[in-house]
C-alpha cells in the first residue's frame, strides 16, 4: 500500500489544467497539497496523445488552441511555455456564382484580408464594417480581460468601465448577438465567421433570448485583451506537463490513477479515494474540485443532485501524409489550413444546422472548423514525419448535441456523422481528404472521432459539456466581492470550468480558487 499523510492543507480533486494551476499556486505558498487524478496522466482535456498506432505524432486530442491563459499565471508560476501566432486567423471556403472562392483573414496583413473581402463581396464596404465590428470587440475585451483574475464585480460596476464604450457593452451584454451582427455586417460568410465563436460547445442560435450565445462568445474574444487564438508549442500536453512539473517542484504531491469516491464535508473535510484495490481517506482543510458541479454533487453524500447542462460538440483528429489541394485555386493549402478552416459555417448554414439539431435530427450538411497545429508548430511530429510533410488536422463540430447521440446507437451515429463531415470537407477540395490520410502500422486510416457521449465517458464531463456548465457572465450581482468558486460548503471550492469565469484552457478558475484558499487562510 502507498503511504499518505493523514491530513493535507488542500486536496485537489482532478488533475486538469485548472487543478494543476491551483496546486502549483498553493504549494508555492507553502501549503501541503495532494492532487488526485483518476486517469493515468494529468491534463484532463488539455492533453497530447499518440493517437495512431506506430506513428510518433502527439496530437492535442480534445482542446486545440490557447487564448485565455493569462500571462500573469505564466509569470507567477515560472512556466516555460510558449504559444505561437498563426499567420492566418481564419479561412472560409465558399461557392459564389458557381465559382470557388474563399474569405481569408490574415493575422499579418490587413491588406490581404481587405483584398479577400473585396473578391468575395464585390466591394470594400464589408471589410470596413468588419474592421469596425472588431474595434468594438477590442473595446470590450480590453475592459473585461483585466478583471478575470480579481474578485467578481457587480453588473453595474462592470458597466461603469464602459463609460466611454457603451456601444460595446450594449452589443455584447444587452442585445442578442445576432442583432448586432445583422446590423453591422451584410455578407453571409462574414457573418458566419464572426458568429461561430458563439456556438462553441453549446446548441444555440444568434437570437437566443437567454443570451447563452453572448456569454459563450465573450470567452472566445477577450483573451489577452485581443481574442487572438494561438498554437501551444509542443501541443496542449506540453502546457499541462509543465504546470505539473512546477507544482511538484514546489512540493505538491500528484497521484494519478486515484479515483475519488467521496468528499465528506466538515471542518476538516475528508476525501476518500481508490488506488488499485485499496481505499484511502485523508483529512483536509480545503477541497478544490476540478470537475463539473454535477460530479461534485455526486461525490458528496446526500447532496442535492445537479442537473448538468447539455454539451454540443463533435471532434475529429487526423494525421495526413500531405495537405489536400483546394478548389479555390487562388489559395495554397497552407494558406487555408494555417488558420481556422470554416466548413459550412456561413450564418445561414449554422441557422439550418441549429434548427435540425433542435428538432432531434442530425443535420444533413454539418458545420465545423478545422485546425492544423503542425503548419505553425511541427515539433509535435517526429522529425522523420515532419520532414516527409505530414500534417495534423483536428475538427471541432457544432450543433451536434448530446441528446442526438444518447437516444440512438452512439457507434453507428459516430460513423454517420464522420462520413457527413468528410463529404462536407471534400466539397471544397480538389481531391478527397481520404486520399491524403496517413495509415498507421496496422494499415488503418489515421482518423478518429469523438461524440459528446465519448467525451462524457472519457473525460467525466456530464452530457459531454466541455465547459462543465454553460458559461457565465464575467460579473455577478449576488457573488460580487467573491471569487466565483464558492459552493454551499465553506471549505469546498470549484477550481475548474464549472466555476464562474471558468471555461476554455485558461487556468483562471484554478488561479481564483487558489486565491480564495489563501484569502481564507489569512482570515483564519
């Protein structure tokens, strides 16, 4: 049997990136910390994996890009981590008047973007409107971003930060996002390229009165005050491995294959967990939970069950021997795939996919977006694969909610959706993507797909919700002055995406939970 102390200052349940951030901060502050992770490796959804047999390609398997990780966390913890800029932000292939064209948005050249807009829309007006729209996004991001590592503000306190930018406040907080998009932008593809950030991980539409689309959108455009998404050097697993290294270096104890079975409230609290055939129990002053609120409710005896929100996602991971040629002949493949490659994500198409999914049907034409890690960072490939021109592609599919798969045969539906996605991608290619896929050592094509049920099973994310719950506003009247991590129990805190202002690969919830504990220790 393993030996443990009978008591720790802090026990962290779950070794995703947020739990690791909490452990690192608290151990750095001199507290005794035990982190328990049920999987064989830490990282949660932010991991890298060799997915295809016999091929040394370390794919970011579930989460792909980084925008929301504050530089303060990197500096505070002394992380050796870099995220690289993509020279292209986004690429939307489309057919206009029978011709294959594309909308390219460059991170390096506003002129290249303006030229692309003119080619697609026929004038310069839409690019000017697009630029004005993102000026307002920038105004919003620059005012909200600095507050995310501070105690919560009230809605009115946050609104006051917008005294000179009320238009930005109104368009993202008070009006359904679709109202602003339709007022400011005219082109269907441009509208779609903007709105897609509001649909990540949830089933929603542009005029949803709940404003779930607005809340989701905010977390995808405020990162670093710019909203730019970057490629994690070495893969997503490089980030979580580095945080784990730092946490252990400052004294945190990390145990993998340790499945927490119960959290017993009290002062001190107790955490029961299983490793192999043995059951262990330790006492602790504070419990931090890097899992969904519904999972925490299940771990606490007699707790009121929490009904989880529904996730909506489909993931495809691929390894290619080469990138496919495009039908849009004016663009090279590396132009297209360096940025986010939007598949059937015009504004109108996404409304159709939403309506189909809401009616309980898998959409005939599927919407999603593709990312290529290796064009920006080839280090995740073994040198012989990189030298031979191999590339990774990952697809994030939208408007495919958990309920569509829960009602049927998950395996059969997974195959059906994968087939439809390949068909949809091939509409814009000059050769089928299947002809470019590598084969593993067993002769199988290097492609895998994950449904919301798969994500629920593999990552313990109820109903396949990648953010654990629907994302919150970055302010809260009832919890103003608090950190947004509190629960009904005075010494049990959320430190994952289920905390207020959680979501995305950010470490923000982990930081804020650590600050809550340190605040409580000082007060005690």
